[in-house]
C-alpha cells in the first residue's frame, strides 16, 4: 500500500487534500510549490523564487505574477482541504506544513533513523528501513519542470538518495546477501557508471558469488571509462579491491565503507565527531565529478588543519606532511620494467596516493572578520541576508556591494564569510589571497560586473581558476574566481577546442581523445587551460608543435572598461599579440579557442635512475638531445623526495634522476631512440612504453594535491659540459642541494620558431629551461649558480611564490617588453590588472 502524503515531490509533483488530488495550474505554480516544499517551514526569499520560475529573465510584472501564484495556491489549499498554509513575510514566503506530510522530509528522516540503527550492526530491520525510504522515490524532484535553479537545488537530494542506496547495499553485503543484490547493483552501476561506491560494491558482490573474472573485468571497464572520459584514475577503494581480489584474499573484509560514512573519507574511516549524515542540509558533496569532490574535501580539511595548528600555538606541521609530493611516483597500472636489485616496499606496487597539503592561513584582523554581504534564500551557500543587516567592506558602500550582488549570477563573498576561505583555496599554498571582495563568476556577464565594480572604486583585480601560479597574494581589491566557468567544446571537423576561463586540461584531453586529437597541454592535467596558454604553454608535444599560445585562434576578453571583446588576429590584433604569451595583465579572459593536434597515442613515460647515475645520465642526455627528431620532447629531473610512508621506498630520502620522454613516432623508433639512455645503467624503474594520450600526465607525475612551493626558472642558451658539471655541483649526488625537483627541459624545434601569427612568447632563443620546485623559505641557489649559462630571461609559466611577483619583466626581450607596456598603458591605464605576474606600464 502506497503511503498517503499531502505532498509528493520525489517525482512529479502531487498535492492531496481531503477531497482528493489538487489540480495545479501550470508550471509556474508547480515550480513555486516545489521550491517552497523543499524548504518547508523556512522563509524563501522572493528573489530566489523569481529566479527559479524565470531564470535570469523575469518580466517587469514578475513580482505581481508571483503574488498571483501564491494567492491561487492558497485558494486551492482551502478549497481542497490541504493541510498546509502559505505565509507572506517581508522578504518572501513560507509554507507551513507538517514534515510528515511531505515525502521528501519523511525520506530524510527515515534515512537518518536507519543510519543510526546501523551503528549497532547490520540487521534485516535496518535494511527494510532503507528500502522503505528508497521506495518513496518515483522519479527526480522537479520532473517535467523547466527550472535551472530547481534542478540545481534538487541535485543535493538526488545525491542523498544514492548515498542511501549505497548504504542499503553495504548492509546487505555485511549480511552476506551478495547474490540477492547482484541484479539491482548491476542495474544501478549501468545507470551511474561514475559512482565508484556502487562499482566497488558490485565488484565485491561478484567476487563473493564466485564470479572473479567478471569482478576484475568490471574494474578494467570502470578504469577505462574514467581515463577515456574524465582523464583521471579511479579512487583508492577500487584499486584496493582489485589488488585483494588478484591476491585471492577470499576471507578478507572487502567492505567499501561503513554505513553512513562521508564519501571521500575512504574505507573504514568515519569522521571523528558528529553524525555521519544529517537530514535536510548536511551531507557530503556529490561524487560524480571526482575533481570537484576532491577540491571540496581539501577545503574542509585545510580549515581543520588551520584550527589544529592555531590551537598548537601557531606551530605548524612540517611542510612535507601529507603534502601531495607522493603524486610524483608512477601510476600502478603502467607496464614497468623493474630492476632485480630493487627491493622493499613500493618495488612491485606503486599506488597513486592522495593527501592534503598544509596551508598557512594568515590571521584575520577584526576588520576582516565581517559577515558576508548576501541576499536571496535561506539555503546554505546562497545570498541570505540584506545589505542593511551587514557591515560592509571598507572599500565599498553598502549600496555599491548590494548592486554588485544583484548583477551577478554567482556569489559575492567578503572576509569573515564561511565560503570566503573555500573560494580562495588554490593549488599552491605558499601564499593566500586576502581580497576585500570575491566574485564567484559563472558567466561572462559576472566578470564584466566585477570589473566595473572594481573600476568604479579604483580597486585592483585578480583572477584565480586553480591557483597553481600564484605570485604575491592579493591584499584587498577584487578577486574573480572563474573555476565554475569550465565548459569545454571540441569541434572535431576543424580540430579546435573552445574552453571557458576555469577549464582544466584533463577536461580537454578527455574530450579531444574521443576524436583522435590532443591539445598542447602541460605536464600536469590539473592546471587551468587559460592561464597556462596565456603564459606560453610548454608541454610534452612542444618540440613538434610549439607553444600552446601559438595555436590560439580566438579569445574572449573583458578589458578594464568592462567591455567584452572578441579578440582575433583580425579584430584587436594588438591585444591578440600581447595576450598570447603576455599572461593576464591586459584583462580577464573568459573563453579561448585553439587548435588541436592529430595525436592519439605516444611512446612515453619515465625512467628512474639512482642518484649516482645522475652525472652519466645528464651527460648522455645532453649529447643525445643534439640529434633527436622534433617528435621527441624530453626532460631530466633530479628528485629529492622526503622519507614518508606515502612515497615508495625506492624514492624516499635519496637523490633519484627521472628521465621523462614523449615521442609521437612509432614504438619501434622510440625504443631505438631511447637505447643510449637505457644503457646508462640499471634503472630503479622503467615505465616508458606505448600509452594513450589520455595518460600523458603519467610522464611527469606532477603533484596532484595542494602543497606549498616556490617555482623558479631560468632559460639556458646552451648546456655544455661545463654547464652539466656546474649543475651537478649544485644539485648532484655530492651537493648539499635540498630542492624537491631540479628539472632541465629540452627546447628547440618548433619551440624556437616564430608562431604563424606572431605573439609575445619570449623564450624562443633558449636551448633548455632549468626550473626548480622548492619548499617555502628555500633559497634560490641552483639558478643563481647556473646564471652564467642563461640567456638572462625566464619562462613565465614556471614562476610561483611571492618572490617571483616582479619577475614578469625578466621573461621578455626588451622590444617585446616595451610593446607589452604600451598595450598595458592603452588598455589598462589605471593599472587595474596589477595582481599576479603582471606587466607594468613602465615596462
């Protein structure tokens, strides 16, 4: 028997009264009622309801029409005997109804009670409770209604539904019912191929049912799907289950996670305090997008780290602790050659482990501890209060900030706001922005509004997508966060991609690979596309195809006057020249279009040599680079990684030389080309071989988790024997160097030739780039010592940390620098875009 409710919103909206079902009149009324019921017994701001009904284009009579909809609902409730009332408040509306009369709230309550019961152990009764709750769902919330805001609001509850489903399956696995749930699990995995918990549970159920081959096949299919479509690897849970199945651990506990555990905390771990999940509001971020989920988790953990460190009297843990440096090791699934001499932990299995780097959060002043300037709904993370209720940032009046809030679709945050810290989180933790205002941009219009706001108040403007290349932190001003503007579109016919300002390379790599194409991405697949390309873009295909900036065909740019310009070689050609290589001093790029290369596979990867072979390797590699074809791009890095359990034993606390290669020719040619380098001596690990381009990030194995670091570099005009000797003296086996990474990248080829459409990239005359990655406070000893072999220039993208804030002028020849300065004076006369690695008006 179906339980009767006054309102059912878990599926198409249905309202019942004493006289039967109420006939609702039109989609506007249905959207309004659904929004009110989701937040039953809470005030919903009128502006939020208007956005739900009309998106961003409400008519002039929208408020009048909203009042009419509310009046109509009241009449229908009264006439139909519906046990609910709608109250009018100064800022909006509230539906008063018993939560037992709304199926959504009954679902949340049932799930909470079932999870509490599950703490005492699995039981048939608890399984039935989950089944009862899940049986209330008849479809998606807002089914059949066209409302972007309602769809966004509903996503959280759809995630709650799947979390409850996973908890039910977990209990059934604990009760030994693996055969009974095989059918349901198979169905849900097919419908939700990127939910790792469901895939893990199906692997366990198959394995326990004696279907080991199918369990392993499911892992391979899942891994291939993640790699091909997302450009990432599945999480640790799936890999652990695969390894245990391969090891034949029949009696081991393969449980994927405890019931009610917060997704992302890993198997067998619970939060230290508080319930695992609270109804109506609390809950972990959706797991559909692993990158977004990890970013959200990192922000939460970083806040916990700060509280812990502040409670210890300001003593912070070592920068090595869980810093993400372990991500420099090879992926576990790469075919490898292991030296027989390699022994100990990590020799046979090199997991890609995850961690969270510590972030030194500056202490806030009393003026910075302000409550957020907000408006809108009562829901978490939205603009909640009116300007009159809040103190304001000193740079802006209440009216000015309120006007900005009404002009943007994204959020506006100020210091003291809980969301303020999370929105500022970036990859490099060596510095932290402290702007007066953060604008969470989701459209080009949001960027324009933020720039006009800053211009009116004469405030500096900074931009952050991923935070890899942070220079001096913003102290005041406006920071535009573009991470949510991340759409990617590939035009296979014209071999081009169009990306928004916050897109990352892994998105482009995955989208292009479907058509046998590849972008000119960098060594890390997590770096933002736009910032990387504006700085030049030196990647694994560089010697064959040149800099990424060389292949840009169109840029969308908001200049200091707030105008949105379409910049191409034909339109605003001077800006087109300067933006490609000159970074972000001329405006805010909101979108970019660039060419893709016909590359689907590589012969590539890395070979790890013991530190005592770094001299022979560097000397052999130096001679070898003089004769390799342009299809071969390579580098050598000297690694000094810390002695941490997360890092394989053969890499810990020792010098290791890491050869990185990417070759677009045949595998046989690649093998032959690498023969002299392999002959240098026995490798600790040889992970070079055929690879799909989607695995390109495995060549360099750049860190994948936030950590604090300096990044510095110089461009070398040559690398002769004396230069190699000098580098070994500074960073080799007999040196006292402590840089985490010292890397030489081979230039030349297409990197040395002018672009077909000239641009501002300033390092074409170099033969190599020498870069260092160092912990905070480390002196710049290696690069200073190698200066005699330098061209006097630096490469703009390999600069990070406050000590590089004024280094942009050192990245261009004098004539290029003077031309960029003239553009700066013309398009940004008041030096609004002066944060980051900026070109100055005086050159």
